[in-house]
């Protein structure tokens, strides 16, 4: 498979900073400030009129040299015509949606989306008079039957949040484009190291930079990457609501990009190793990891992705919630937290929400984020806790 960006390891080192160093630090400095001053009114007016154009220095909220370098780097990595930064991954999702929705519009949302995406759709968009319809995430080209004249966008994730189904990305985008409907995909799990959705027909990619792209659990930021016909509308929406990234967060995200390929390569190997080991344990019923044949959409993953991340799910044989709590609490090298994509391993029980259908897996679903610890250490930790999931019949 060769779906990653060309020379991505080189790009991660070279982009996001001036091409010529000339005695300066190799990293962009932290830029703090609001007002940008001009010597002439004509210069100010030129900047004002171009304030939505990436790279323009006008006022701090519209970006500075560091944010412009990060946006350029991300655009190159994603193969995008434009990237706009946001203050969080949730902001990236909601502001991308706000660009396309309108009162009375019909919005198609995959039934496996991130919980905050669902909450925004069911509360804010519902109050705006947007009709939200959830659909089977594995519908593929069959989504054509759900498209209406009032459909304003199709929203999905690859893989699904918590349940890890991998949709047929080209199938969905092909049907949507034929009907003139834009698609929005959350690609936080894969990063551009493992998938470039814009090359698969997606119109808008959203991602949380708080996860793998920054990689150290110390930065909150999001991004919206898009093809050209949507880039300016997205940027104007973000600027209109006053969303702004902080200077320190931009610095941390640029720093994280430098090691992204190395970290993703390690986490791919480590994640598969831990998932394969867990699959052999008697307490495990099913592996929900896109690189494994037992995961729905595995063939889609093989076709469209060049690798995997370290986040996956395990369905354990039916047992009580108290047993799952005891198992999670007994782990020493897996912290409990809602995020993922940092250097630390995490564990979290998952109760999937479904609207278009029902979650039919018979067993307890637990999500694992594999970090940078030694895999043998993590296996030993899991081995000590797994007996707590044994049922009376065992």
C-alpha cells in the first residue's frame, strides 16, 4: 500500500518553518500578541482587505507567522488547498458543520460519530431547525438513496469513534459528489501518515491536533482541511465566531509534527502486537482493530490506509459492569482518560450510542490507547488484570 503523502518523513522535518534558517533557532518561536501595527493607512487597508487570505498579517485573531507556517505544513501533509486552525478538535467539527448547515437543511451523520459531534447535532443544530438523520456507517455508495435536495452535507468518521468500523470512503464520497453534496470526514485516528482522505474524494477533513498530531497530551487544537471551493467559506466561519488558537499551542503542535511519522510507525507496530496478544486471551470475544479481519470494514482499511494507529477496541465476553470496573482499576500502566493519541497508554469502557440501528455486540466493549511504554510491560499489566473478567462458567 502506498497511500501516505510522498516523502512524508522529510516534509515533517522541513515544513512549518522558514525554508532558510540563517542562524535562527530551528523551531518557530512562540508568538504572543493581538495588535499588529502598520506604518501607513494604505498598508493597513491592504491587510484588512486580505485578512482571510492565509499568510496575511492583520490582527492576532487571524493568525501570525507561526500559525501560518503550521497551516501550510498541515495543508501539504493532507494534500489540502486550505487549512484553518481551531481551538480544539470539537471546534473543528462544529465550525465545519456551521459552514454548511442552514435552517431547514437535512444533514446526514454516520451513526458511529464522536459523542460530542452527536451532542452538537442533537442540541445546537436541532435548535437551528436542521434535520439530522443518522445512517448506517457501513452503507457506502448506498447513501445515494438517503440524499435529498435539502441535504447540506454528509458527516462520517474513519474509523468510527469507539467501535472502529471503517466505512467505504470512496463509496460515500462518490455518491455524494454525484449529487453535489459535500462530505466532512473526521480523520483524527489515521493522521495524514496513514490516510489522506481528500485524495479519496472527501471535501473537508477535520481532526483534533490534541491527539497524534501534537502527540504529548499537552496541547488542545483542531484543524479543518479542505478542497479549494470550501476553504474560504470555512475560514470566514471560523473567524466570524472568533475562534482562536493560542501561541503556545501552535508551538507545541509544530514540535509534535516533527516526530509524527516515527511515533505513528511505533504505535502501529505496538498496537497490532497488543491487539494480537489480547485476541488470544480467553476473556476476549472480538477484536475491533481495523488491521484485523474481525473488524467491520477491514477490507476498506486495507485499500485506503497505509497503516494503523494505536487506538482500538476489544469486546470481552459477557460479564458485569462491576467486573469491567475492577479490570480497569487493576491496571497500573493504563491510565483512565477520555483523550488518546499521546505518549501514555489509556483504557476506557465504551457504551456505544446508536440512533439508526442498535449496537449488537454481545459483550463488554473496552477501548485501549497504546502509548510508548514497552509492549511486554503492557502485556504483563493486562495479564494480571484479565482474570477479573472471568465468568462463573470459566
